[in-house]
C-alpha cells in the first residue's frame, strides 16, 4: 500500500514539473541512443566478420606465390614454382588438415551461341567446394574423375547462368572458354561478394588439369587453399606447410627468402575489423560524454525537486513517514526519469541504426544487447545520480523542512 501511495506521489510530482522532467529524460535519451548505436556497430562488425569467414571458408590457409625479385621494370611478376604436386604433398604429409584445393585461374572470355561474357575461370579440384563453402543450386560439382581425365566440364555461378542463358536451363549445354568447349554439369547458389570485394557469383569452375592443359597451357598454380580441422591447429599447420614447401623448392634453412607466402584469411579479416574501430571509439566517447551530462542533469533535477518540496517532505515525516519511505520515493522518481529516457533513447537509437544501414555503408545490426544493456545502464545512472538527492531528502529534519518551506 505504501509503495502504491509513494509511486502515485512520484508520478504527480513528475507531472507537475513535466517540462523539467522531459528535459532531464531527453538528456538521458541522447546518451542511451549513442550507447545503442555503439552496440549496433559492434554487433554489425561481428556479423560482418562471421559472414566473411563463412563466404571465404572455415579455418582456411592460402598458399600463394611470392613476388619475384627482378631487374625488369615490369610490375607484378611472381614466382611460378607452385605446382600441383605441392598441393598433393601438403594433403599427404601435413597433419590436421581436412581439404587441400589447388587453384589456377584468370578472367577469360566465355561464349554460348552469340552471347559473350568475360568471367573469372577457376581450375581446381573437388575439395574446392568445401574449402570455399559453395552450395549447388542444381547438378553436381567436379569430382576426382573429372580431374584425373582432364574432362571438359564446368560448374557455373548463378550470375553467369543468368547473363548467358537468360533463365533457360543451362545443365548439359555447351559453353566455350576461349575456343575450348565445356559441358555444364552444375550451377552454384548465389553467394554475393567475397571479403576482397570480388563477385562470387560471376565465376566458372573447371578441373585444374583441364585448366592447365587445355585453357592456360601452364604447369603452375595461382594458389593452394588448405582447410585445417580446427582453429587451434592453424599455427602448427602453417609451420608444417612452410617446412614442407621449403624442402620441396630447395630453399634451405628457415628464414631464407621463400618463393611462396602463407596467409591465414580469418586473421586478416580480424585485423581489418580492428582497423575499423576509429568510428567505434568516437561513438564511445560521445556516449560517455552524453551519459555523463544526462546523469548530471538528472542530479540537478532531483536536487531542485527536493529543494522545492521541503514542505511536502517535512509534512510526511511529521505525520509518521519513515526516512526510508522518503528515500525510496525520490529514488523511484529518478528511476522513472531514467526509464523514460532509456525507452526514448532506445527508440532514437533503433531508428538511427535503421536509417544508417539504409543511407550509408556502415555495418550496423540490432540485437538483444542493443536494447537490454543501454536500458540497464540508464537504470544504473539513475541509482548513482539519484542516490544523493534521495539521501538528502530522507535526512531532512521535519521541523527545519517545514520552517524552510514557509
């Protein structure tokens, strides 16, 4: 009963000074909106990183040729010492790996009838599907028999199917890469852009042996994808690959100049994510500043409310109210102001997130943390900044309070 009466008195007092209450809650709302934006930014970065890893492939190491040192002024020269045998040796001799996929590719002209298209052509093996997390829309992926016999078969991306065949069923149709005919055996599901911005749906995949002998006429590879069984084994697998390739390429002792490089793709994505934290720090500073100002505003509002209501406090204490009741009443008022500011801030923050995702390239995402944590923070600010005015009100002498109010 006392709680209901105290709450009613608090609501009446706040409504009586509604402009001041609204201004105090508005200051809180701006800080809470900034905190919501901060959590949405963090959630968006985490989801973007996870999506990038899923598109790229789980626990993936990429072995690629290093830049060649030459006296020529020609830029972009690389070693051509990465062979199909290196991929097979890694698969057989390195422990802890699941899949090894050799890759040879470049952009080449495609043709079907009178329709033409320039698209990335990738020569690889069956393990490429799992290593790069590819899903089929229809048909099948290339298999080991296709690689062994250098068959002229192809798996095409969803965009290639749309641009060359305009909705017609492509399976079993003939496709020319340069002047070499290929039979389409599969169509991939849409995947979107990769972590480096390249289009994952505008590709054609063929057996690596066919690519080497019939399309590119080379015996080297562009890179080797190695999928490791678990994240904890990545470092050890990288060391084993380094030692194995140095031995195969006769490079000598570790530390010497290698003709290859090994990259942990997930680590690179994580470094990129850490590099995007400048804006997050800016939002953190803004959130801390606005929350501090909101808390000070709440403190000032509560102190002014106590000062204006000396007579009410003295009268309640004189007729039998306990100091604890006065304390809880003013603390409840501070919490109600903070709760209103928190709700308003969450609405502002959510609206800001939705607008930012539509109008900018910022990676923001809403989650339960975006709503729960800022609201809890607002209540914590109410408890901290509202405690002193509430204690001051509870410790007033009834006689002095009644005398001051006259």
